[in-house]
């Protein structure tokens, strides 16, 4: 491995540094952008229980704000719920802007690494070929060792740049998609809580939605039964 790095020349140093930074960003973002950490699935239901039971105080809001990014967004809306629906939504949007910025942290750096790594490899290729042609001009084509050194530099730096760029580009796209999915999930949860608190929507946050649906289905079945009875009597 050291021989390959040495043969690649000084351009291997920024390529290796780029690979280390890219690996660190990928690991950190994979750990940070976990769904259970960013948008816990039971958080909105828990907040709704606090509101119904009158347990939502300043300490609860501080704990909610520090618990998760979704909690920070919800806390911003709950703190201004008494000002009305529009003000509550504006506060949620302001908090969401900050949260999204935090979720996208380091992704631009990862995208930059994915873009410049092949260029560093290409630069190594150009410098290697310049070295080859200089050797041909000064010593002719008889000194194969010098020619091989320049060609090795050209090929090794190109391969190293692509080796760094391909995974970096893949994880940049993957993590960007993960952020988009988390933002949509947080938006849905925040909108649900706003509509319920302001009385514009009846959402089963406490798990009662299924029972209501079954009751409605039973009532609809009872209404349909008398309509089918005459048809059966007529057939008899």
C-alpha cells in the first residue's frame, strides 16, 4: 500500500485526506439521521396526552425541545399555540428551517469531495504524462524506468480519485434523500398536531382512530342490510 501511495506522488496526500473526511462525514450522518432519533414515531401522541392531561409546562417544553429535531419543531409551535393557528404554523416553519439546516450539515462538504476527487486524479494523470514526455525529451525512449514512473503516477492517482469519488457521490445522494424523507415526516407530524390543537381536524393521536373506524363500518353495514332484503324476498 505504501508503495502505491509513494508511486502516486504528492497528489495522493489530498486524495487520502479527502477520503478520511468523507468517511467521517458518512459515519456521523448515518448515526445522526436515524429516524428514531430525528422523528420518534410516538412523540406526537405523547405530546397530545400531555396537552389533554394539562401536563404541558415549561419544563416539558424544554425537555421536548432538547429531545429530538421533531421535538424542537413541535415545541416551537406549542409555545405559541395560544396565538392562533397561523402564528403557530409560522413558528413551526421558522424552527423547521433551523432543523433542516442542521440535518443537512456536512452534506455540501461531502458533495464537494465527490466532485473534486476525480479532478485531483485527473491532475495526477496530467502531471504523470508531463513527466513521461519530459523524460522522453531528455533521455529518449530507452529509459523505461522513468517512463514507468510517470505512467504509474498517472494511473494510480486516477484510480485513487475515482475510488474516493464514487462512494462519496453515492452516500451524498443517499443522505440527501434521507433528509428529504425526514423533513416530509416531520412536516406531516407537525401539521397533524397543529390541526388537532386548533380544532380543525379530528385525528386519532391516542390510538382511538381504529375503534371509530370500526363503529362507522358497522353503522354503514346496518344501513345497507334493509336494502338487500326486498331483493331477496322478490327472488323467493
